[in-house]
């Protein structure tokens, strides 16, 4: 355990610092990885772990509990692990783990009992989920109800006039009905896409090879529309952990939106770049299209929100879901008339290899 270790000149300061660590209302545990021992554990950590006091007095038990996080800290340049939750004795414990820069020996663990906070957050989350479900059902009722009502009206008119309408008039009504059926089919396809890749399998993906293959598929349409594409993926910043099928689905949706935004623009251009950001890879897809007004940008990820005549409003919703399942994120920035940029933030190789996302 930590005593007032000191040098000749800093004895008093170190003793004060140690006393603060002992009495602060955050549990603090310091592990010595060289000697496989608990270097320090304050009284608040003892109180938080009192139901497991004997177990957590043992270095191996604590190391086993947090082995995944501690192993991440052994990687070059990694000095902290994002906050995690652990469940113990019907309680929820929150952890943050750090190691001093240029020091592989000591690991600092900060621990709090967040049971009440977690319960309140769960209540808020449940309320938000219920609101979203209510909105979703309302939107589905609207999206399906409109074509159904239109079909019903057309069929009613046909039923009452089938014997006196000309073939041309009857064909017009059937065309309207089939058009509404097509809308419902497109909606059902979007629902199918929403449930696709429920458990993405992430693996190392070379973005240069990925885009080479993607543009073999989309290239003819892009060239036909006269869009100039620039891809800048530095060799050191082009590998990510992702499910190739899910990532292709996301990118095809993004590129389709960009092509729509570039329609009728002078010198239509699409720029794709990658760079490192906080040990993650950021991929940006920028177009010089029509851009988005603030209201559209605000509602871009809302289900069924679309400005396209034949759109379902689920493309970005599905993309956001797929990215989240791969421990990744998607953002959109834009100004009206100034184009738009989609930002994909993804993990890079070196954090455990291929795995089943969401686990």
C-alpha cells in the first residue's frame, strides 16, 4: 500500500497529496503491474467494494475484472480508457482507468457507485424510446395510410364506373394504383434494410481497395452525371475495423444523396479524404452541391423525413444504425448552397482484431 514516499525536498507536499487521495469521495486504486500488487487503495474504494472486500484486496481479481481495459493501456500512445460500467451485487459501478505517460508500471483506477444515476438514466432512456416508438408508429401509419387511402379511392371509383369508363380511363386508374403499390414496396424494402446486418462482423478493411471496388460498381453512373471524384487516402490512414457489406450500404446511400445534391450544379465535385482523430479514423465525403437548410440538417436523421419525391426518409437512419453497430458514428455538416460533408468516424485496427460488433 502507498505510504508517504518522498524525497528530501517534497516530503510535505507528497504527504498532503497522499492524504487527499485517501479521503477524496472517489474510489481510487493504483495497480503495480511490475509486482502484480495493489500499490494503493483509498477508503472510498473500500466502501464501494465492501461487499467484495476480500476479493478486491487481491490484485489478480481486480486485474481480471478490468483486464480488457488495462490491456488497451499497454498500447503505445494510449493513456486512458473511456468510462465503463460494471455490475456487482445489484449495483452499477463506473470506472475510468489511466496510466501516466511514458510509464507502463502503474495503472490508476477511479471508481464510483453510479447505481442511482444509472437508474435515472435508464428511466430517461426508456421515456425517450417510448417517444421515438410513438413517433415511428405515427410515421408508419402516415406513410402506409396515404397510399392505401389513394388506392381505396381509385378502386371505389372504378367499382362504381367500371362499365361506362373507356379503356384509357380504366388504365389511368390502374396506373395510379400500381404507383401507390410501388411506394409501399419501396417502404417495405427500407424496413428490410433496417433489419439487415443485425450483427455486423467487423474486420480490417483497406479503404483504398474498398473504394476501388465501390467505384467499379458506381463509376459508370458517376461519370454519366459528369461528377469529378477526388480520393485522398494516405497509406497510413486508410485501414479501419468495419463490416464491408454494412460499410458499402452506408457509403452507397451517402453517395446517392451526394449525386442528387450535385444535380444541375456547375463543376460537380466529390472529395473523399481520411485522417486520424483521437486514435480513430475519420472519413469525410464532401460535395459542392445544393447544401441543406438548417431545418433539413436538424431533421436529417429523423425516420421518414425526406425532401425527395420518391424517398422513404430511412437512408440516413439505417446508416446511423449500421455505423453504431460497428462502434462508429456518422455526422453531417452543411450550409444551404455551400454543399455538404458527411463525416464517418471509425475504429482502426489494433483493438482486438475481427469480432462480432455489438459484443
